[in-house]
């Protein structure tokens, strides 16, 4: 297959992944705002899309996040990256269908690890780095965000305990809009960056760019637009899980959860820790549920999410590995994998139509007004 | 393998401090607005409470702006 053609295919696949990343992660920033009625669903995803786009342009440490030494980049070819992306996209779509907020970053890492392992052998995967950069943060980040949100929620309720309900409700609605926007911005700087890193890696592997190059402007623009488009489409299924099913959320809680998530993401990016935004925000929501005098957290739902988190990396790795086995057979293999990927994506989309969750049906009419309870 | 527990602890502390400062300031700001209404209902002006709120929100904004500065720079 022509070298530049395969690179083009990888770019298309990477942008497709970026798109699924966007609608998979809309929930991270906006689920609680939509659940509390602080923002109308369409307005929420619109704001989030714009801020994701802005965030994509703010990023600086692009390729570093993604290459980061998890796989041996001297042994990675465009075909392997393509196979890894297909694995990540399919896992993202499956978890979206069932409404699980799994980590897009882990899907991407998993897909790449699986594909590299099969194509170049186990020694091309740096397992020590996987533990250090992926597994430890995966366990630590929801706990850190949860504890921070618990403390924040507790203080918020404590301080406003004797204040007037209408003022508190209105005040924290505004606060929530601001804190959710901050999470969206952080998300853009973080996740759009990962796709840029993958495309840059493919361009380097394909010989279009010199090793160590920064992403060209068109890559930044394309990634920003893809993630913004995905975000605007809105992953309503996951928003429902995050905003309603995990725990009932009031505006002060939503504010505390989002502020905590934003603080954790910002602190970790600044100090060079690669965290999954999905894990951070889920932990934040659970923490804010606990902080409101141990408001009921539905541990069954939380448990299902945790299982999905554990499965994400290996599952995407297996799909990526399978894709790598076939696509490294030659051009026909790559075409076959691409074709199967498109058919699967279409099938999942059709399956989702049977039980649609949309902006109109996301909230029942009783969209809760904030009514703070005494702590 | 070299797990950087120090950095993890640092993330925890920085995030905790930032979130506590922000939520506390914002909550006091909201509380000030509420107390302003109470003061006005009792015939006062509520200017003191309003000033307190504005200061809280302003510091809050400054902290957020610094956070964004950290991502960009």
C-alpha cells in the first residue's frame, strides 16, 4: 500500500476516535449541570464544544502525553497505529451503547498496546511504564477526586447551611456553569491533545514529519474540530448515567464536584501526571454524593463503572491486537479491518436507535431545583 | 519501574487546597448575598455583606484565572 495513503487512513481513523472521545466525554463536564437544570442540555453541550475547541489550541505538551514511552515508538508503524485506533473506537462505541463512562484515554492506550504487542512483540511494550503512567493513576485519580469533592461538598453545605434557599440555588447554578466550563476547557487541553499526539506519531512513522516534530497546525485544527463536533453531538446515554443514576445531584454538589475535578485535572497536568478525565469526574461525583451527609450513592452503578474501567484497557487491547493481526497481513488486511470497523460502528449506531436517549428525553420534567439540606 | 509517589501526593495536596479554597470562597460569597437580603429585609442597606460577597467572588475568579494561566503557560 502506498505510504502516504496509509498515513491518510490513520489520520481519518484518529479523527474518528477523537470524535467518539468527544461525545463519550461530554458527560464528564456537563452531566451534573444538565442533571441539576443549571444548563439546558443543548446549551450545555454547545458551551462544552466551544471550550473543547479552545482548549485544543491551548495545549503545548502534545506528543509527549501519547508517546510517553508506553510503547517503543521506534517499532511502531502506521498500520499498527491504525489497528490500535480501531480497537479504541470499537470499545468507545460499545461502552457508549450501554451508557458506561469508561476512559477514552485507556481505550486509546489499550488499543495501541495490543496492536504493538502483536505486531512487534511483547518487548515493544514497556509494561513498567504502563503501570506507572496508566494503572496507578487509574486507581488513584478517582479516589483523590472523590476525597477532594467530599471535603468541598461538606464545606459548601456547612457554610451555606443557614442561608436562604433561593439565593443558594441561584448562586450555585451560576457557580456550576462556571465550574463545568472549566472542566470542558481542561478536557480540551487534555484529550484533544492525545489524538494530536497519535496523528503526529503516525506522520513521523510514515516519514512525513521529522522525528520530534510538533504537530502541524492543520492537525491541531482538525483534532479540535473533531472533538468539538463529537462533544456537541452529546453522549446522552453516558450523561444520564453520570448525572442521574450514580447519585442524585443538587447544584451545590455539582459545583463542588466540578471544581474538584477541574482542580485535580489542572494540578495533575501541571505536575505531569497523566490522568483520565473520566475517572476524575466520576470520582468527584461520588465524593460529592458522600459529602452531602452521605447522600445515597448507588454503589451498584458505581461498581458497574469500576468493572468497565478495569476492562477498558485489556478489552481495547484485545480488539487492537486482533486488528493488528489482520491489518499487518498486507493492504487487503488493512482495508478489511477498516471495513469491519465501519460496519461495526454502523451496527452499534443502529442498535442505539432502538432505545434512543436524546437531549429531549435526558431529564424528566422534574429537573430538580436546588434545595440544600441541613448538614 | 519508578512510581512517582511524590508527584501523586503533590497532585492530591494541590487539588485539595485549590478546591477547598474555591468552594469555600464561593460558598461564603453566596452566603453573603443571602445575608444581604436578610439585612435589607430588616431595613439595613446590606452594603457590607455585598462587599464581602464581591471580594469572595473576585478572589475566586483570580484563583481560576491563575489555574488557566498554568495550563496555557
